[in-house]
C-alpha cells in the first residue's frame, strides 16, 4: 500500500513540476502582467522586439517588433521590460500610460526627425551603378506608410550663379546611409547628401502632403505627373 501511495505521489509531483517548468526558449526577463508574460528587448532607437506568452501554459502568442509612437527621441533603457504594466491587443503599456505599438515594419527602418515630429524610414539600394534606392517612409504613430517609391542619392550645394541649390548625382557608394530628416519629399542624409525621388512615389496616407496620390518625379525632384487614387 505504501509503495502504491508513493508511486501516486511521485506522479503528482512530476506533473506539478512539468506544469511549472519553463518551456525551452522562455526568456529570463519575461514579466507577468495579468494573464500574460511579456519580454521586450531593445533592437534600436525606439524599436523593441517583444514576445508575449500565456500565463499558465507559457505558450508564445506574439513575436513582433514594437515601436514607441510619440517621439523620435530615444527612449531605449535596459530595464524597460521591468516597467511593463499591461498588454491590450497589439499595444504594450509601460510606465502606466506610455505604450509600444506592434508593427510589420522591418528592423532596418530608422527613426529620424520629420516635418511633423518624426518618421521611420527604410531604404534599400537597388542599383549600385546609379545609386538608386527604394525607400518607404512610415508615420511614427502607428508605422503606417506615408510614402514609398524610387529615390536617387544626390550631393547638393549652393550654386551662386543661379542663386539656387544644385543637385548632382553622388559618385560614392555608401554601405550605410545616415538618414537625418524627412521633409515630405526628399530624405536628407549626412555629409551634404540627399535621397531625392526620381520616378514614381506613392503617398497612400491621406494625412501626408500628397495623401492618396501617386507622383512621378524627374531627376531634380520636379513633379512631371500626378495621379489621384
């Protein structure tokens, strides 16, 4: 009888230990918030990679990039995971009222200053010979696309003869561009460089200056055709 009871106790303890054990890959910094465990690790300025697990089974239910939607100023702090207070849908709250918003935006995107406070920009070079890029600009509030299209890297300087800024094709290749500012059309780059639209650019966001349009630019960023949709 004692052996039988001991066996039952052993099975019960084993089941309890199994239920309480951490699944493989469960993060050490996960914080329990209500019915969820949440873990966030800084990727770059204002971007975090967060994983959300169910409380009891520790099942992974979200594995996404999250962004801080209010400012291009850096909020990165190593103890952010400890400051998380709750999770509601695709929003993770920390410090009670501040929040991170889930996005499908790539980790390559950079948070920079814009005309309305800040934007995210992702640029990929598509033509080494001509320094051509495809760039997507996202708003800072929810990472919705502001513009996307074809750009070319230019060097600019003041032309005393015409009294205007002059743009010439940049000859050097840059493995990594240091983006500085987005004014609504061009994207300023450090060291007197700028990405100017050259070809078709879509502006799907109604809140942008060209909202709901598709614009074709020449090599000097002059509009040569515009379509509304």
